[in-house]
C-alpha cells in the first residue's frame, strides 16, 4: 500500500474525461497551469504541492485540431518532469489512448520502432509507472518500457452492453485479423459466460502490402448469426469495412463492431456508412470529434471507461497486486 496522499492531475486537453475519473474517485483534480508562448513553446506546472505524494497525471494522446499527438505527448512529459522535480514520490502516467502504440516493430529495414522510443522518453523524465487502455500489442507495450506497466481492457464494458442486446440469439465473435485473435477470444469467452451459452468465433484474413489492405476470406461459421467484430481501434475504417463485407457475404445476420478507440480518421465517415453495419460501439478514450452528423454517427454508441480508470488508480494507490486489477 502507498501511504502517501493520492493526487490526480488532468491536463487541459483531456479535462472532460479526467473530471469524470475524478468524480468516481470523489476528489477534485489538482490545480495546475498550462501556458502557451508566442513562439509556440509552452509550460505546464503543478500549482499544488506534490512533495512526497503518489501522483497520477492523465492525458489521452490522440491528435485533434488544437494539438497533435506530439504536442500532447511533449506537454505530458514536461509536466511529469516538473512533478518529479517537485518531489513527487511516485508518478503514474494515465493514458486512455497511447499514441504510436501501433509502431511496435520494424516491418522493413530502417523503420523506427517508435513505441520503444516513446517508452524511453517517459523513462527519461522519471515516470514510475504507465497505465494504458487496450494498447495495440500488449507484449510489445510491456517489453518497450522498463518502468512498471499496467494495462486496462474495455472488454467488460462491451460484454455488459452486448449481453442483454443479444440474449437468446446465436452469436459469433469475429476477429478482423490475426493480431486481434487474443482480444476477440477473451471477449468471446466472457460473453459466453454471461450469456450462459456457447458463442462461436471466426476470423477474417488480412494482408497489408505497401499500406494497402486486402483479403476477405472468412474462417468460421457466421451464417444466420449475429456477428460482433472486435478490435482495439477504428482508424480509417478499412479493416472494419472489409470484415463487415466478409461477414455479410458469408450469410451473417446483423453485424456489430466493438472497438476501444474510435479515431475515425480519413474516409471512415464514408466507409462505415454502409447499412450492412448495424451499430458501432466504442469507448470514450478518444472523443468522436471527427464524425459529422450522418449515418455513422447515428449508429454510434459511446461507453464511458472513466470508472475503469478510477478503479485502477484506487487499486494501484492501495497496493493491490497487478494481477488483481480488474482488467476484463
């Protein structure tokens, strides 16, 4: 158990989400200052004393119209450095969305392994622990950091949503590619337990060559079943749209999508408007600010993950073993 006082700071770009977490913790976020200078530089510092305390600082690292992912990362790193300089006993970076998590391996000679470089930056400013939600590759995330890594999963949010919706129906959980098999399998097992009946699984093939995604062969029985495509994120929507086509071509009934992070970049607004996709369910780790009113936004359901983070922060501060955190 950590005997020192618990403090939560929320940087301005994640204020709305951070205040939800603070309400679950029955506390107010710590006072801090963020100042922008005329030349584009900035400064962030705590206004409350942090000396000797167990400090958590929350920032979701997605890019938007006001700040890029790089801007948010840089602000967070400088703020963590200021917390350590201010005497914080422990600082945990709380990341609803971790930028560069997909750049976790070298696919071609000379390509950067950016996940590892980001980890080195966090460690360089003295970060003691990192708490992130549904990173792209859990093993790569854990191996990139030398400091403590904690991982939350949104699976139980999705199970709670879909279980009453699909009770009494035949259901299949679909992985849109090989990289999502473990995530989809965990969700499938949890959903089957809640429904108290078998839930089948399927996978769609995926090939990526020079940035072009192809492959629509589906392995598994989906005919006449309600299909839930499970992934960690929706970016441009290409992978999801391809999987929806494969499911419908194989005779699936209604097709749903469940993804933790809804980025909805590029042509997602157009690609996902197809009526073959019944509903898209995401968490609020990233606001759906890129979606304009229309077909996609009308079929979107956003589930709050703020309680998951509050629960994890309480566990970490209270010294609950990492394996006992509510990860699913």
